[in-house]
C-alpha cells in the first residue's frame, strides 16, 4: 500500500478537520500525518493487535481507530483529542481510508490478485487482462501449498511464513481463514514432487521446533501460468482432506502421491457401500477384531511376506498362517493371493473413507 496515497487524503482533510490527524502502521510508526514533522515517529505502548479492530480507543491524548485486515489490523487512523468529536472524525477517516485501500489493493496489489485467482473470484477472461495491468509474469511454474495450523501459541504462523519467503515479487503468502495460510511458490521448471515436500518439511520443522506451532501442509501439483493456480489450490485442499482420512500420522500430503486414496475420495458413498457389500458377502468387516486388523496391516506393510511378517509380529510362522486362514474363512478372501490382497486393501480404505465422512471440494 502506498503511504503517499494515505498522505494525499490526510493532506486534503487537514483543513476540514482542525486537529492533527494521521495514520500509523502495524508497528505503530506514523506513515502519514497532517503534521509532517511527526511522520516516521513511533508511538510507544501502542499495539494494534491488542485492540478489537472494530473499536476506537484512546492513548496519550489521541483517539485511534484500526482498519485493514479483519483478522489483524494493518493500520490505525488517529485524531488529536479524546472527546466524542475525535471519535467521530476517526470513524469517518477509517471508513474512507479503508475503502481507498481496498480499491488500491484490487487494482494494484499482486497478492490480492493471486488470492482472487485461486478462490475463483475473478472471471477467467479477466485473469490475463489483470495480469498485464499488474505486469505479472504468467509464464513461470508455480505450486500452491495450503498450510493449516493445528495448534499454536501466541506466535503468528502467517508472519513466520512471510519471513521465510520474503520475495514478494515471486512468492505470495496470504490468509484465507484463521487457521489456513496459502503459499503460492514460484518454482523451477521440471521440479519434482519430492522437492516440494522438502520445502514443506522445512516449513513444518521451522514452525514446530522454533515456534512450537504444529501445522499440516497439502501440496497441489505444479502448474504453468496463472489460470491453473485455482486447480493447484483445490488439489492442496483435497490433499489435506484425503490425508486426514488415510494418512492421519502425516504432516505433509502431496496430491501427486495420493494414489488410490484420491480415487476412493472421488467415489460416491453409495457406490462405496455397494462395493463393501459385494466384497464381504460371507461376513462383515466389523467381525474382524483389532488384533486381526493389526495383523493384516503388518502383512501388507511387509509385502505379503509370511516369514517377514511373523518375525515383525514376534509370532511363529504357523500362528500367522492360522490367522490368515481365519480371515479367509470369515471373509472369503485369502490375503496370500495378490488379487485378494488388493481387494481387501481397497475395501479397508473404502471403509475408512465412509467412517470419516470427509468434506469434499
């Protein structure tokens, strides 16, 4: 946001309002003022985030009214005096400056443009027109990462991520809710999914180890141009939702690596229920106890190898064979046969999916 734009409005209003008026930024530094000698000063003990963004408040013979981002005020207008008239002047100035800021952002701010693109708030035909107006490079590769804050302390994850990616000409960071932060990252051509996962890992580790903030990250596929950023964003959303169902222990889920889970997630629930009934004709999946399900999981993890699985489970080979026979009698599926194992694996995933009832985008 151009400080000169604020200063222009303040300068026009100084004759109508016979008091010192101005604007401070989130660091409590005066960025525009009718008294030019005050520009650059920092007001001590003034913290914008400590006050509700909709309320006026008084500090040291000045009345303040924050405006800007509803989640975290970016600016506050101030008027000399603590009377009712000062509060009214503050409210009028805040509304005027906020409207001007919104207009400026919509017309000139690249980050706001990208946000509108990924949220489908701009018509496809207008995307490239707007990109030309902003001198925005549309021919580079980018990927969208959706960072969801699971638990945190007083540290702002948004501020940390912004500091990790300071190049605002190439990388864009913005909030879409109190817990969800979007990173649109410019990447080199031909970059692989594992490289994006390394990038996501560095974010998770930095927030976790240094700021005690737990996050999960969904990674969309890399795209060329601006138009497909909305698709990459939706993929990052799907990654988080599918990961919440099938990979609950993972903090990073990439759309490229969802595999069969992505297919199951896109199926209608009625079709999934029909599939389960067909697979388990002889007996319900609910008839399998936790020990049996754990045995099945380990059998799959060890690539259907009876000897290796029995060793990992610390049981005799014959004990494992007995358990597998028991499963075959209950379900009609012999997990030692590859085709039966695939069917059973998919059935377990479908069951997990139906139980979770995830939100679809």
